[in-house]
C-alpha cells in the first residue's frame, strides 16, 4: 500500500477564516470555495475522468460534470479485508489480484484522507455556530460530508441580495486613476461581471460602457476614446476594447518624461499601500493655532509650524 493524501502539499494550509463576530456571506464563502477547490485538485485521482483530482468532493455534481473531460464521479469503495483469488488461481493471477487490491485500497484511503482533511479545514474556518445544526451529539460531523456542509452554508448564508448587487456595481464603477495599470480597471469590471453572473448578469456591452466612462473621467484618453467610438458597434468587443486602450495606455506612458515617470511610480506605490495622511504619523496642522509646533512629530515639521505660527496670515497645511 502506498501513501495516501499528501495534504501537506495543499496550496492553502489553512482557509481564510470567517470572523466569529460576523456571519458568513457570499464573498467569504466564495473565497473558501476557491481555496477548497484548489486544495482538492492537488490530490490526484483517476476517478471522475482523472483531470481534476478530488474536486468532486467540494463542488456540485452538475458543475463537475460540466467541466471539460470530466465524467460522473463515483466514490471509491474499500475492496474488502483481503484480495479475492477464486479457485485454484495461478501465480500470475494471484500477483495481478494483489496489485489490483492494493491499488483499490490506496484509492479508497486517499479519498477518505482527502475528504477528512478538507472537512477539517472547512470546520476550522467557519465558527461552529453556523454549522452546528449538522452536528451529531455523539459523532460530531462524521456522518456529514464536506460538500453537505458547503451546501448548508451556501443555502443559509451565501445568498446575494439587492444591496450586494448595488455594492458590486459601485465596485465596478469605482474611479480608476491614471497612475494605476490599466489592467486594474479591466479586472475590476470583469470581477463585477463574475460576481453578478448567477444573479443579475452584467452584459459585455454594459461592462464596455463602464470602462469607457471611467477612462473618460480620468481625462487622459480623449483621443483614444474618439478613435474607439469610430469603430463599428459590432466590432466593439471586450477583447477589442482591451487591446485598443492597452495600446493607448502604452503610448501615453511612453511619452512621459523620466521625472513624470518617477513621480507616477511613487504615487502608485503610495496608492497601493493605501497611505492614510490622517494617521498619527501625519498630524494635521490647523491654521490660526499658536501651539502648532506641539503637533509636529519631527524637527523639520516643528520649524515649519513655528514659521506658520508667526506668519501674518496663517495658512492651513492640508493633510
């Protein structure tokens, strides 16, 4: 018998946990689904077509069967306590029966170990409050599969309401900044489409309009937008849009001076770090105060504050 599930090779050693103070929701459960899917596919199996490892343990049968090259998954069964050789077997038959038995036993043990590992991860990520209705007083979750727990969570906490859809649209239309890669804008719109796919579909036409309007607000793609509008509507596909504006963005960045490029890199780094200018490390200095130096955190800021305090008409330093 060879080794069973090598769960130490899971790409996600632990799943992204749901806070005990908050209920699971569509987004948190989606993350857990994605992580469990990746882990399940890591453990090979010849069942279900052999292309997706043990993915069938954590996804609905209809979704699994719809995957390319997948066939209906049948759980491996234990081959019994010993190989069955029949009457008067030859040495070759005994050897082959032993090989088949060992292979079947390994498949079963791998299946069981993978199921147990995935369920353990899921139960550790979800507070017991939200799964306790499935828990047996004596046997815990031993009679419940990982997929049954996931179904319970999806049905009770994974629904999407109108507020969620409104928030998704807000994320799709969030302002893009020219200091960001243009791919960030493409991805934020695609993510919104994926979120809405099973609830309130966002068509490519609507998504394209959202991207163009966002670029228009940025003020740096005026000519590119004019050229885009000259393209026949039938040819204004999402792929065509991305190629068109990716080229325009590349041209725009090429003509930037080295100093502007340096400034852009700095601003991009600051944007990605989400710097908060109102944190204690960057105190606001209020005009009109005579004790401005006391709010400064460095000698340079203290000197600047004293100059502001003695000026004829103090001016605010905007954070």
